[in-house]
């Protein structure tokens, strides 16, 4: 069982990660026009490679939700490409 000081350090790291994520998101939102819509077309091979690389990575707390949503989008796009 971790000592109290270890638990405090871990809590501070989580808070720091969340603060950094919020700051980055705010900066990204400021830089992009509100009505910007992007479209990226990827091949089946490109999506396969990206998903394979994701499977090898390790993710930390604040990255998990964003990464999960990205993987779901890639998988859905891949399924559509398989249907063509």
C-alpha cells in the first residue's frame, strides 16, 4: 500500500495532467475558426497501421477518453471502407 506522500504526489500529477489538457484544449479552440470542418480520407492500410500502433501504446488518465473516441472513429471509418 502506498504511503500518504505517494498518494499526494499521484493526486498532484493527475491534477497537473488535467490542467495541462484543459490549457491545450483552450489554445486549440482559440486557434481554430468555429465553423471549421475537416475531412481526412485514409486508406484501409493507413487505418490498419494507425490502429496497430495504438494497440502498442500505453495511455495515462486524461488521454484515455480522447484516445478511445479517436479509435472508435477510426474503426467506424475502417468498417465503411471494408464495405466498399
